[in-house]
């Protein structure tokens, strides 16, 4: 009985004195390469200040969703669009940059067709 009590006490000290173990679990879901781009007609630019953003596929909850191309004003001076791409099993989203600044596209901005990316990089 005494041995069991001592063993329990030592085990309890070891469990409470030791730092908690830290573990990390991560999963990746691969949905394969996106389908080929869709064919569509590009409307004329609304003005010379607009830049065309080519349509592209992007992943949403385990499937590919098509994002139509659109005309927009860049979000900051000198910005140009770097289209999204898929490489080595990994999707890299499109973004705006000018060498000094970098601004990812946010699909919530798409609700405002007239302003989309403009003024979001400030």
C-alpha cells in the first residue's frame, strides 16, 4: 500500500511539474488543378484609367469557382495585377503590386462593381 501511495505521488508530481506538451495537427485538402479558363467576350474599357483583370478559377470549400474578368481601377498608384496561379499543388491568389506595395484581392469587394479594387489598398 505504501509503495502504491509513493508511486502515485511521484507520478502526480511528474505530470503536474512537466510542461504541457504542445502538438499541432494540420490537414490539407487538395482538389486538383483548376479547369481550363472559360471563353468570354471582353467589353471595352470604361475609361483609360481602368485595367482589365482576366477571369480565373479560385478554390472555395473544396471546389473551383469561376470569377469573371472585369475592368477596375487599380487600388493604388502604379499598381498592376498579378493573376492567380496554381503551381506544385498549391493555389496562389491574385494580387496588386507596384514593386513597393502588395495588396491581395478580396472577393468581398466584388459586390461593388463600380469600385471593386479601387481605394481598398489605402
